[in-house]
C-alpha cells in the first residue's frame, strides 16, 4: 500500500518536475523572442516611413522640376493640330503675267501608327486600296511595312488622286483605318513647254531630300529644278494649323482655333513673257526648216543684267512633273538623244566661233598689238607657217579692226592672236586673260542651278593634258573661237551685253524682285562682276565694228529692222565631220541698247543663214509693236 503511495507520489512529482521544466523553457523562449518581435516591427515602420518619403520626394520632383514637361505631353494627348498647308508663291513675268500658280489637289496618305497591327488585316486593306487607287497591291504593302509602325508622321500613298477615288475612301473610312485624304495643291505651269527652261518644276519630296530638309513632311512638295529649286525657301511659305481638343477615343470635343498659314513669296521676273514666246516660236520654225532639233537663245537687258528671255530646244512640259510624271512620259524624256531636260542656255558648252572676235579685238587694242588704224593684209585668204596653212573662210583684202569685225576676217585675227610678220600677237595667256575678263571660262552666277563654266585653255593645260607644247596654230584657232574653247549661250549673251553697255559685266538675274505675303517687296539689285576693264575709246571702236557687221558686213538683212542693230555672226566647227553651229550675237538700238541677244542653231551651217533670220524676226516684232514696253 505504502509502496503504491510512494510510487504514485514519485510519478506525480515527476510530472510536476516536467511541468516546471516546460514552464521554465517557455519563459526563456518568450524572453528570447520578444526583442526580435520588437526589432521586426521597428524595421517595418522604418520601411513604411522611407517609402512615404521617397514617394513624396518623387511627387515634389515631378511637380516642380518636370511639371512643364508632362503638362506639354498631357496637352499633346488632348490637343491635336491638323496641318493647313501654305500656298506656294506664284511666279510672274515682269508685267505681272502669271507663269506658275497652284491648283487644288488630293493626296492619299497614311498615318503608320493608326494602321492595323495585324499583318493579314493590313494585307487585305492593301488589296482593297490598290483596286481603288489603281496601284499594285504589293507596292501598297511595301509602303505599309517600310514605315515605323509607331510614327505619327503622314506618309504619301498616292498623290493627285481623282475626286471619285477620294470619295470612295472617305465613304468607307471604317475599312481603311490609318488612311486619310489630304487636301493640298499642286503646281500649274502656263505654257510649260515654253518656260520650263528656267522655271523648272517642283514635286513630292524624296527620302533623300527629307534628310536635308528635316522640317518638311513626306507629303510636301519641294523645288526640283530651275527657279523652283533655287528659290525654294522664298516660294514655300509657312504652314498653319487647325487645333482641336479630342478625347481618349479621338473624338473631337472642341475647336480651339486656327493658326493661319503664311503664303510663300511671289517671284517677279525680268522675263518678258511675250518676248519669250516670240523667240520660242522663231526658233521652232527655223528648226523645222533646218532639220535639226537643237537651238538656244538668251536675251539680256544690258543696262542691269536682267534676263529677258531664255529658250532651250528641245524642251519639256514641266506640268508632267508637277502632277506626277508617268513611267512612259519619263522614259520618253530620258531616252531622247536630243536631251530635252538639258538647259542648253546655261549648261550647253559649244565652240563660240567668230562671235569671240570683238572681244579679241578689244584685247589687241588694249595691249597695243594694233591701233584702230592698223591695216593687215588679207594674204590672199591663206596664212602660211612653215608647212602649215591657215585659211580664211573667204578671201579678204587689207582690213583695219572695224572692217575685220564686220567681215569676220580670219587672217586679221590670226595675226593679232598668234602673231605674223612684224605683229607679235597676243599669245594664248593674254587671250585667256581677256576671255576671262569678259566672263568666259567662269560661272556667271545666274540664279538657277546647273550652270557650266565653259572652257578657256592655256599653254600649261595643254602640256598637262596631252604632253605637248602650245603651238602658234593653237593660238590661231583660239582667237577665232575654235580649238579647245567652249562657251555657253548665256556667257555669249552676257558678253554681248557687256559690249553693248560699254564694259560693265553683270551677273545675270532672272528674278527682278520678291513680293512678300505682307505686300512688301525685296528688290534684287544688279550685281556687277567687273567694269571699266576696257577703255571706253576701245569699246567704241569695237562697237563700231559690230555696227558695220549690219551695215556692210555679214548681217545686212538686219538693216530693215525698225532700229539700228549691231552684231557679229559666228560659224563654229565641231566634231570630225565638218559640221558647224550657227551663232549670232547682237544688241539694239545701237546708240542706247535695251536688249542684247545670243542665238544658237546647232549643227546646221553658217550663222548668217540660220541665227540671223531668227534675230531679225524677233527684233522686227519687238521694236515695231512696242511689245518691249
């Protein structure tokens, strides 16, 4: 019994001991865990406070330092600007006759970011559009895929589309997301075939041009040639915008007003529209009679260097380019061997022939090689140097400088150019000096692109080019405008104007003044390249010789013109088949010139037979009908 009692007590005590141990352990655990719980709570609060401070700092930064930036972005999201294109400036002749203007046009454009993102949907849409616009569906797909799909900049799909095509696309707009109709204007050129020589043309900007003009859009027009290119900045104008407020779905909520576009400046030219047409018609008629296709003429006002007319044949219709030239049209231009796109007036380089003789006469008189009274024998029409013979185009008797110009005496000019007998001659270096003074071998600085320099050789050039020294025969050829010399019709017309006005070489200008959109005008002042490089008394002698060309020389048919005319014929050989270019340079009236002109009919024969008749017809009309006033 007692044994059971002690055993039970011992058992109960063991339980008590275990309970005591457990209690002690739990108390110790609680003592250990309590600091950790407190530390975790502190870290959590520190984290919360730090996060709040970071967010507050970010809000402060965005509000005070980046507020304007994000305000602009937000404004851009709700305000949309619809571009209003500025009218391109007009081009008018000196009397106000419109030569280039604008007519309404419609373009199909795309906004890449608004096109369907799904390839199959874009492919299907491209097929439908190609049927409406008459395009190849593959080309439409290429346009869709080539552009940055996030871009908001408009991209041209097809220019100058028909009204019914635009109506179909507009009516089915839900089928063509990202495709829009852009109301624009394209150039219209009056009598494009006649004036394209210097006006040139404009057309849609290319990707390469866009790199050089980053402020343009892919739907913009830009000048490509002629005045359209050289005066692009003035002609273009400044676009306006129609601002609207839209919601997140793109729906218009409010019209916010219009920023009006500023039209481009108008160009008022020195060109006489009627004179241009008359020269064009006269040259066209002479080409029909001669059987050749190539001719050019430039008329200049010798009082200020203003270009009165510039005709290059064959020509091209610049309206083809303005409205979007077809492949067939373009192919017909670039495959034509007569090069209708070439402005021969400024870029055609031809031997000038005897038209250069008045300048060489001025050079010989200035250098003291001859005097106005010096007589040189005609040598029976043949000058001999050793075994070489240099013939005249016909036998002339003894001549002074005036009659040598009038009769185009080659022997006289061989002598003053290369030397013969007791006359030393100018030599090529001095001839080049005076050729350059008169503007040959140099750019005139005319205000359209593409001008060529022509070429005046010298002794050093020949040695470097051919490994040969300069012979006296080279000087003989050069003094009569043959050999290696080339000039442009513009250079010859400008040189003639310099002879006419007594020795002032101007930089010729087509544009007379620029009329701003606010009504003010900017006058293009005449630019003098050089003057007084030939003494007035010498210029007087040369002019008298040119007058004698008409009264008793190679251009007597001009005696019937209502005013007195001075001039010089030229027949320039080229190639190896004995073909010649026909030249005639002239100015009128003789005492007080208002027009100087160079006429070229290429590859036909003598100047007296082709270029003189054109000049006569033009002057008869110009001075008898008062069309020049």
